[in-house]
C-alpha cells in the first residue's frame, strides 16, 4: 500500500515492468518548488520504496509547468540565523545522498524548467532524460541569489560533465536547453514529448552504466583541481569582487577544497555558510529576485495574445526590435523607405539568430521567414501591435501615427519607442489619443531585460495592459512608467553620465572614472557607456533632459564637433578597435569620486518616485537595476542609499590603496 502524500503521487501498481512512478505535485501551486514539507514527503517516499523496492523509480512532474523551479524562496527568506541556513542545507544534502544510494535504478524525467534544487534532485538520480522542447531549461542559478548549490550540485555536476562546464553553469547561473544537456552529458537522452514515458522506462531498466568522465576530465576534477580553480577565480574576478559577491568565490572554494560539500567548510572560512548568510549580498539579491517577479506580473491580467507585429523604422532600434519579435515566434513586418534600408536590419537579425540558435540552420531560417521586409507598410493593417521607431522628431512622429491610426485594426496596440518625447505630445496627431502608449526598449535590444511601458495623460488602461502582455511575450520585464522627460531609466542615467564627463573635463582620466565605477559594481564604466550609446545621442538627450541652463561637457562637444561619435565611428573618449575600447591603465582614484558620480543618479531616482514617474521606490529600484545594470548586490539605488557612504568610500579606498586597475 503506497502512503498518502499531500505534494507527491506515488504510483506502483498497473506497471507491468515493476516500475514505480513518483510525481511531484506541490499542493496549491502552479509550479513545483522544494519546500520543507515536500522534502519531508520525499523522505517518506524513499523509505517506503526501500522497504518494498521496485525494479526502478522514475521521478517526474505532475505539473504542466516544468519539473522543479528550485527551493522555496519564500521559506528561504524566513531563515533568521546561520544555524537555520545550515539546517536547510543539511536537510537537502542528506536527502539527495539517500536518493543517490538507493539500490534500484532511478531516473529523472525532465520536461520544462529544472532549476536549482530541482536539478540537484535530478543529479542524484542514476539517469536523466530531457524532453526536447523550448520550455526545457536546466540551471543552477543559486549564485544569482548570492548563495551556493548546497544539496549536492557542487559535487555531482563536475563529476558528471567535467569541472569547466559545471563551473560555467554554477558561476553564471545560466541555463542550458535540452539538446545542450544531452551534448554535454548532463542528460542520458533527449527525446520528443510523445515518446518520453516509453524512453524513461527503457533507460531506467537498461542496466547501462552511468556516463564516465574522460580521463583528462577526471584529472581536472581530481589532482588538477587547483589549476582549474585558479582559472575560475581569475574569470570571476574580472566581473565581481569577493566583497560584493562572495558566492561565486565560495563555489570554487567548496568544489576545490571540500569536495562540493558546503557543510564541511569551517564556520570561520570566507566560503562558509555562516559567512554567506552574514553577507548582505544574499538578502539583497533575493530582494532583486522578488523585484523581478513583480515586474513579470505586469500584463498577467490581460488575455492579449499578439501574433503579428508591425515595426516602422529599420534603424538599429527598430530593426533589432523586429528581430527580437521574430525570434520570439511572432510574424513581423518591418517598414522603412526602401528594401535597401531594411536589408542591414535583416543581416543583423541573421547574425543574432545564428548565435541564439547555435548554428541550427533550420531554426535560423524559420525566424528569418517570420521577419518580412515591408517598405509599403501593408502589414500595419493586419498587426496586433504597431511600433514606431523612427528618428526623434515630434512632427514626423505625429504625421506617422495619423497614418498608422487609419490603417490599424481597432484593437491593435499603437506604440512609440521614443526615448525623450512625451507620449501626449505625439498623441495629438491621433483622432483617439487614448490608443497611444510607449513601449521603450533599450540598446542592445536582445540583451537588455527591461522595457518601459509608458502611460501618457490619455493612454487607455487596456492598451497599457496589452502592451505589458506583449513585453512579457518577448520574455522581457515590463516597467510601468509615466510620460515624463527620460521616463525613469534615461532620467537617472543622464545626470550620472553627465557628472562622469564633467570629471573628465576636470582632468580625471576616463580610465580612472570607469575603473572607479566598475569597482563600485556597475557593469560598465560611465565614459565607456557614453561612447557605446553615441556621443551625438548623448548631446541630444542631455539637452532634452537637462533643460535650459545646463552646459554640456566641453570635451563632449569638441569630440562631436570633430565627428568623433564613439564606438560607431571608432573614436570617442576612447579609440575603438574590433568593437572594444582601447584603454590605458587607470590612475589613483580621488577621494569621493564614486560618491560624486553616483549621487546624481540616486537623487534622480528619488525625484522620479516623488514625481510619480514610477509608482513606488521598489519599482524604481527594479527599473534602475534591470535598465542600467546598477550594482545588484546593493538591492537597488534607493534601498542602498542609506548605507551609501560606507560602501562607496570602500570602493574609493580599494582603488586608491590598490594602485592601478588594468583596463578591460
């Protein structure tokens, strides 16, 4: 008699092969997460199976949405002591070791997301089968929450796929798809949905030996661990300091020195669970996770399911928006004055698809087939979403929308990608100004996760909900903002970049400015960012955002006057070669430099909340983190600003005392 469970379904009878099927089905939730209660039930299931062993065990999900999304983050946030964190790690570590010791063969049948503790559960099985469909993703993303994979992932993944591939997954948190999982040896088979259950039966009863690492990989995972660990630490150091992000360094240490067992690390070691729990980084990164979940919630209250998008303007922004929409499975018509103007956008899209689909020519072809040149603009009449992405000229946009309104379907979303003009000013060209909203993407479109959904004074609520649903359809994060100069992201970036360029005018080397902000935790220095955006755009945006009386930086105007516009011309504040800035060494950082440059960003963020550009401080933090890359370890600019003095002075001091920072 199988025991009764709340979150599991154990099926033993009716299978002629003598197999047991254990279905994960967390009660009251659309997704499986590993709560303490569910872990306790797993222990009960393992005990029952040990007492009456089947010929094999297949673990699968009863949910339509994925295998397991990881541990229960809500429970994690309620842990209030290092002892509590250690207890949680020990619970999962011992449970999955038990699963790995079961005498009968075990198999994880993975369809959909398999993340964190879910992947650690699968790794403890003898075999793994992944279902070949777009939703199947495997990852150990704990590092993105400031923690480590403590339930066996740091031990079992390197032993299965080799340390280089395993460390890449654990240190970046990035997911892999089903085919990649099979290629790297993480999965034994990759099968289509229609045969997944039969394949699971065949593999679990096959008696085949689990995959063994090649000899060289065994050396790298054994006697040569120190060599691999040293290289991994160097790669991590390029992107993150141990002070700000202790988790990736802890992962390397625990794998190298403690066999992947976080419980074996002494409490006084910087890689210990106690040290990680004491660090504010984990709490702040968990905060960032919940901010991201809040953004994902926008648009959920709409059943809008767009299938056709029409984009007007095939420049860098418009072309890349169109390419992203086609990549996401939508039919796209791309309008500009001629096919010749559209051609460069198609060429960029082809390169994007080659990267995204890893050279799968069939998928590349399908995506390109969905991206249709449309110089006459016929697609506007059939589109569910119409996006304008032409040059920033108010009269031109007004005239265009008057024409688009006549062509578009009554329920179609009419959106502008403007970055500096007010929605209500553009909407005066419409007979029904309620239809117009802003859908503001950031460059590079494929990489930037945030999209601002902009409400004009007359924008219709349903149009805004549909716009947010469209953004989620592209797997981006919609941020509702009010129409105001620069909205949120550009409004806070402008003063930040302006102050950095004023420092350069005063004689501080661009390399020093950038190195200081990189040490603080920004993903790119502000001077390099200006070069990347384009100096001409910086001048135009600066004038629009700063208002009357604000004098642009002297060197900025000199460079623009000489035709040196940054990365796109090969010369700006830096000389550019092969898409990279050619930097010299940074000098000692003057006291207070980081505070001086970050201060205007913090002040602008507060103003945006006070003026209602965003609804509250949490959304402001979310927008600035995901729209500018503002150091996630801080939890966001407004969350961070009360402790800014201490943290920023630390960044200044490290650079001043540590001599030179080599440019990257």
